[in-house]
C-alpha cells in the first residue's frame, strides 16, 4: 500500500501505513519481550517445580512478587478463624492440631489453611510452630487483582490447591 501511495503521490496513504507498521512492530516487540520466560530465583525454584508447575514462569514470578513473606513462632492460623489469606510454608515445620491432637506436620511447599480459604468457612484446626517458620501470604483481593494481568492465575491456583488437598488426603488416608 505504501508503494501505491508513492506511485500515486498520495501522502496520506503513505503516512497512515507507516504509522500502522510502526505500531505493529512495537506491539510485536512488546509481545516477544513479555512472553520471554523469566528466570526464577534459585531459592524458590523447588517450590515452583513442586507446587506451582501449572503456572508459567512469568505467572509464578508475578504471583510470588504479590505475596508478603513473614516470619513467626507460635500460631499461624487459629481454629474458628475465617481465612482471607492464602499461606504457603517456605521454611520450617508447622503442626496442624485439632483438640490438642497433632493431625499433620507441614513442611516447605505446604499450603496452610487452604480449605478454610477455599470454602470461606472458619478453619477447623490450629496451625502452629514450635520454632520460627517463614511463610508467604497472599490476600484474596490481591489474588483477584492479579487476574487482571494474568486471567488464568485464579483457575491455575484452584487446580494447584485441589492437588494439594488431594495429596494431603492421600497421606492422611495412609495413616489410618
């Protein structure tokens, strides 16, 4: 079309088509850069591979950066609390207790109180640690906001949480 504009001496056709080509080149470069897989920090690559493998590297990095890393000793989650946050244990061991009975031990890469988070009903057990633990937490509103940039994050997170619950049920079933 630009050749047609040059041959017919139509400057408007030349101008607009050059503008369209420039915009499209810019968009193609932006898409290539955006879709280039990001590197994941070596300290958390095992968490990505073992827990969040359903997400792309870019989705995982974006999701991780929207979390808040915290340290605590003692109660992480109390029975009866309604969870508006999703917790993932990064370092240490946490115990799940119901009526003073230890039900399970959670280790690196384990979600905490995910059932209460999913169902939006009060937690049915206490989660606590005897030593300092590190965990990362995401609020429900932050997860909803992330969907604007990565629309599949919420669906993939549901799948990841479902797999985590199934795995915990299989371990609990073996104990009985």
